C-alpha cells in the first residue's frame, strides 16, 4: 500500500462532511498526539488487551489518527504484518513516519484510504481495530463501514472498537456543544446505538467495557466474526 496510489480513492467520493473532516485532521496531524495521550491512551490499552492479537498475525487498524494505537499494535505484533489507514494523508504519513522510526524492522504499511471502501480482499485480516472513528461518520456510513470491516475479517477473527461513552451527563452536554460548533472534527456521540449496529453487521460482541480517563468516557467493545 502506498500513499500516492491510494490518494485518488479518497478524492473519488462525492463531496460530503468527510472532505471537511479530512482537511481538519490534516491540519491537526502534528499536534493530535497530545489529545490521544490525555484522552485515548487508557482505552487504547484496554482495546489491545481485548483484541486477542498475537504475534505473527495480519492486523488492520482503520482511522489511525497520528498512530498511537498503531504503534501499540506493532509492539504486540513484531513478526506479523500491520496495516493502517486514515482519511487524512497527513495523519497516515505521520503514522508511517513514527512507525518506521520506532519499529524499523517490523512490517508496517500505512496509506490515505477512506474506510467506507476498503481496498482489501475478503477474509484478509486476523484482527481489525478501530478507535474513535464512528462519531465522524453518517449513520449509513457507520453501517457500511461495519459491513466492510466484517468482510475483510477472516471467520472467527476479532474486531476491536472504541467509541466515546455516553455515560457521563455533563460530558454529553459539552460534547453536543462542541459537535455543533465543529461537526467535522467532533462529530456526534453514537455509543448507545453501536452494539445494535455491530450485531446487525453480523458480528457477535464478546467483550464490552466502559473506561474513563479523567472526565473523558470511552466504551471498548470486541466482536467476533461468526
Ligand atoms: C478522532 S480521530 C481518532 C484517531 C485515533 N484512532 C485515536 O484513537 O486517537 C478520528 C480519525 O478518523 C479519521 N477518519 C475520519 N473519517 C474517516 C474515513 N471515512 N476513513 C478513514 N479515516 C477517517 C480522521 O482523519 C482522524 O484521523
């Protein structure tokens, strides 16, 4: 997978809020690691524990952002092959640069790809990971993304998902305000609908845990392809 080959896929789609999302995250790629450190790292560690990832697997992370979870995956899978993708070319480039620097001998591939249309064959991964993406997708796109993820998983493999929790009332109010001011960056909370959508996509939930990092709630789910 290589950035220049995959970039046209992103641009082929009709113009939607995803274009703004790509621009916003492109702009923030160099400072985004701070936000991940303060708000996402605890849930990332929890998702990795539930992911059943073992060394030697073929693993995919969708929506890597600046690559903090991606580097955890490389550490857990040094003899396997780990793929990452993000809508934002700058995020994908940042992720790959850091991965190559910290894990020069590990097979790591990253590209700018829209998750709604995965360029991989059916059943090609032993595990798929997705953290804090669904908030940014339209409802129909969440359903089609989950179907795409299921398609690329081999049967019996595990999909690990992190979404922003809706179990802290004050946080929900604040998030609704932020989401109305900058929808392309914040999106909206979707956590309470997600378990039903996972099941509808043909995946069976095997673990489900709420995690809090300070004021910031997350829900970590793992689901198996039947
Ligand atoms: C909130 S950030 C989360 C980043 C990272 N997964 C983490 O846990 O910190 C969401 C990421 O999703 C990416 N994204 C948004 N829409 C996408 C799409 N349709 N396909 C792939 N990536 C997308 C954004 O570019 C951004 O990097």
